[in-house]
């Protein structure tokens, strides 16, 4: 006989035996709270004017001083407030005007207590890349002037992230680059231009960059705590 055969008789649950089963019908005072659609609409509208801010190194960055420091740094006191502290690493800020919210995004990257912060629109919360990127201005140093054009700058800048905008000022090249905060930062790359005899070193200088791991380039821990050490 097959020992694993299931006897359907034994599988049946006797409701009398199961004290854990809760039948809502037995409960006289179970009520569902239903909010009117206008209220839900109002909350959705408020959510569209919210930015989520995430600490990248919450071991060092503390939430309460961060919220007041950010409000001060934004110089928008009165038209923006910290609506909810979500957990030890995230807080939601609500703006009165969309233009203030866009200004904060435009001025990225932000930092607190010497470590970087990620800022994202709360209405992007269902996107797979939510709270994963920050935009840096990166100076790209060392591209030979005779090979410099947008395609070359974009290709070299892609080592750092997606190149969104390029500014050329005299001999310098600056690019607005969307950087994945889960990847280690890149600081240099050797580049070979086909007609050159030898490769050249190109360096990336991140504007407004604060602390990072000098071993792996992570924005989330100090070298002393690096798993690669
Ligand atoms: Zn590291």
C-alpha cells in the first residue's frame, strides 16, 4: 500500500474542533470604515506634492535633525513640512507648490551630516526605480580636446550613469548624470581612441559629493564597514 496516499475522509476539518476560525457573522460590531471619494482624491492630490527623502547611511544620519536641517537648507520654510517620518531612513515632505518641489529635485544632490540623501517624487512609488537614483553634476576630466563631442562624452559618462545633459565651458566638460545609488561610484576609466597610440585616463569629479566608501565606491557605508575590505 502507498503510505503517502491521502484519505479524503481525514482531510476534512471539523468546524467544531477549530476554535481559531473566526466567523465575522458572529460579531455584531464589525464595521468597515468607508471614506468618501472626495477625501481620497484630496489625499492623492497632496501625495502628488510630496517628496520622499531617504538617508543612505542611517547609522550616521539621524532622522530628526535631518528633517529640520533639510527644511533650513531648502529655505522654503512655511511652504513645506515634514508630513510623516516613515521609518529610520525615510521621511515624506509635503510642498505647497509644485514649483518648490521641482526646484528641490533640480538642485540635487542633497546631503546631511556628510552623507548623501536620495530624493524622489512620492507619486513614483510604484516605479521599479523609485528611490534608486540621484542626479549629479560630474566634471569629466581628461578627454582629449580633438576627440571631444557629445557622442564621446555620453559614452564615457555612461560609465557613471545615464547622461542627461552636457555643458561645455571652455576646456571643461560637465555632465548631469543619473547615478544608481546601489552601485559603487566610478572615479576613473582608461579610454583608447583608435588613432591614438595609447589610452588616456579620464577622471570623474562629482560636484557636491560627500562621504563614500573609498574601497568600493558605495554611498551607504564608510570604508571601515566595507564588506569588500
Ligand atoms: Zn565599501
